[in-house]
C-alpha cells in the first residue's frame, strides 16, 4: 500500500491521540512517559500542581486509549511487549514452553515444596507437575492453582492480594507478606524480559516486589524463560541471573551472557540439550 511500518505507526498514534482529545496536561504526561520510559503519580502531581486523583484519572484515560500501560504507582510507555495480552502470550511459543517446563519439572523431586509465580511458562511447569507426589505448591497465580487441582497429591496454597483480572495474578503488599511466611525448596519464576546484562525485567512494580520476595524465600531458584524474552526491554528490574541457580530456556544464550553465567555459577539448561554446569 506504499506505507512503511514507521509511517503507519506514527499515523496510528496520531489518530489515537486525537481520538481521545488529550488535554495539555495529558499530552505532556504522554511525552514524559515516552522520553523517560516511566512516570510516577506523586511526581506528576507535584509537577502539574494537581491532586493524585487527577493524575490517576489522566493515566487511566491514557491507558484506556492504548497510549500507556498502568503499573503500580504510575505508568510506562507502551511497547510491543507490554501490549501482548494473556491469551496471546499463552499461545506464543507453546512447544518451547512445554519443553522448558518438562526440563524444569524433571529436576523437582517428589516430597518437595515450591513457589510458582506469574507467567505462562510457570503455568506450563504446573502442568508438568501433575504426576509429582507429595508436593506443596505456593502460588500467586490462580491459573497455576487451577491446573494443579488435578493432582490429588499436591497441597496448594494461594496467596492473598489484589487480583489482576487480565491474567489471574495476585499482586501487592499482601501477596509479598504472604510469601515471606514460607521457606521452600524451590522457587520457579518467569520474567517479561531478559537483557544482555543478565537482568530479569518486568513491567509491574508490584509484581516485581513479589518476585523478589519469592527469590528470598527459596533454597534454590529457577528461571524459566523462552529465547523470545532475550533482548526485550521492560522498565523494572527483578534481579540478576547471578541470583538464580538455574535458567531453563529453549536456545543457547548469547556468548557474553553464557560467560557471565559461568562466572556467576548460574547453571544453564537448554531444553533438549545436556545441562551446562557452571
């Protein structure tokens, strides 16, 4: 049709912004988010000398217009990754996620305790745990809990907190406090992105705080992530691969990251290949 992707992207943004008739303050908020990646409610309220409620309303309207993504305490600039809904994410790389899940579950013995957090890959792990015996699973993922109902030999403990309807996740301070009551054998977590520095990243600060608590409360920590997460960007840092015992993935890591894992003594397991010991 003679229109490049970039031109189309600009045109769509122009149409969206005009369709919602942004006021001057909302336009400036959007520009700040795009320039800095993230905006904070309290900082915006001070900057524009308005109430927190006014800023929250602005952010909600911008999010509903598809221009920003709300996160705990503010909003982030919308990116291709943040736009992906739960059902679409669940269908992406299904075979790879299943292979990663099998590799991870194979290292979880019977008679053990574990925490599973949010994510479609951790849900795949839950499906691979259906025949494990005498396991205790603590989770803030309603989908994980529902999957494991089919395992009569699994005790399921579900965290409290604010329910995120988009993906069945429970997040917030109550969720963090709940996990702090446990000490489990294994933590199995996912992440929205993994950069070449080895940092695990996400979009929601409330979810990030929960993931950090999960890592603290486990004797061994496993990251399950497919290769599509490599090189993606998200604004909030969960942890470093140096804080994880094993990463389960579906493709070899870039050499610079693989070498860093060796230095950190983080084991790499590529589904279908022999594990790489640090």
